[in-house]
C-alpha cells in the first residue's frame, strides 16, 4: 500500500491550516509527523482519514482517491484520535463489537476478530469494563483496537502517546513495531520526539501549514550539516581541556555538566574519532567519550522557528 498526499490545502477563514502539503509513505513504514502546536498536523491527518475535505489536493491509496471514493478508503484505513469518545454505559467488548458489526464482520468471524484484537492490544482482561472507568493508557488501547478491527492497511495515529505513563508508552511502541512488521503503513504524530526516533524510519516536519522536511530520517540528517554532541570525562586537568577545546575548528559550543564536558562538534564519525585522538594525544586521561547521534529532536529544533499561525 502506497499513500500519496498531493498538494493538500485547507483554510479556516484567513488562516491557512494546510498549505500545499505533499508527501508519500507506504507499507512497512512508520513515519513521524511532527511540528509545533498549530502546525496543521491534525487537520492533515483528518483529511487523510476522510474526516475532513480539503479545499484543494487529494490523498491516494494505491491510486484510489480519498476525495472521490472516501467510503472505499475507510475500508483500507484506521484512524486513532488523541482521545477516546466515551459512550455511556458501554463496555470495551461492546464497543469493539459495535464497530465490527459496522464493518460487516458477522457470526463466528466477528467473535474471532474481536478476540484477536483484544488479545493483541491486551484488552482481554478489560473486555467487561465500562469505557468511562478506564485510564488514559487503557483508552488508547481501545482506540487502537477499534482502528484495527477491520485489519486496515494504513494506520493514522494522532498523538497516541499523549498523557501515557512510561510503561504504556513502551507497550504502544512495541505494538506499532509489530504492526509495521506486518506490512502496515503507519503515520504517527507526537511531541515525544526521542521516542519517535526509536521507531520511525521516516518523518514529515511541518510548521505554519507547510512541510519543511520529509523523507527517511537518514536522508533528512544527510541533507543538513552533520553535527554531534560529545560527552567527555577526564580524570584530571578538566579546566585545561576546556580551554584547549575552544581552539579546535568545528567545536562551536562547550558546556560543563558535573564532571562531564559536553561538546557540540560539526561533523560525523571521522571528526569524532579525530577529536578523541587529539585529546588522548595531548596527554589527557579519558575515562569516558560518548557521542550522541542526531535524532528527530535535533532536526526539529534546527529547522523550525516556533512560529504559530
């Protein structure tokens, strides 16, 4: 399954919420969709999910237009909103059963499908609990279960990790990795960029309704100026090392944190190796030398300006 977002535009009054947004992702991909609040991410995801209609542009799922054939697209796509709409006095099982019936899954197939979804999302022990009694993490599992009930090829998740405790975030990440291995195309928005880096193979970065960067994370990093943060710890002569580091080309920032010296260095692995060789060659006793790889958070902070519409 290939999802092609092409030239989407959507305005609310004078505000251009989505301004000529285009990108592609496909089966097996987990693409992080990131940007400041008000960047246009949710509006874009709602258009992809056929919940909103664009002023201009289209989204095609293997060549099928979401604008012209939204009912066909809804069979291929599952949408996970940031909150679960709570229906009064409805249990988890009843909620999933309702959506299974809505998708035309009947008889033994419905019983089997709901059981598999409950098992996969770890909802089996919660099936008889009322939706209104669930925690935030449990409600997000129900949201995911509902989106998976018809076994869609594409998953769109809008801030699914918001408000989750650490264990729930780890469980969500593990579920998404399994779904990606099953060949599903996944687009996920989140403000927890360090976690997205761990699971995503691509990203789309938006600000003020426009796409600033898109593609695989390795390609995005390669297009920018390579830079790394290095933590150095020496047994003695720390102040002397700080002074020496200030004279090295490519080092543009030095900070001290406890016993560590944190260095911002322009370059990649070769430059890091040269720096270590230089420090050791100058007679410093190095007890730790650690390089932090560039991640989504570094890219985001570099290319966005924090502007709002």
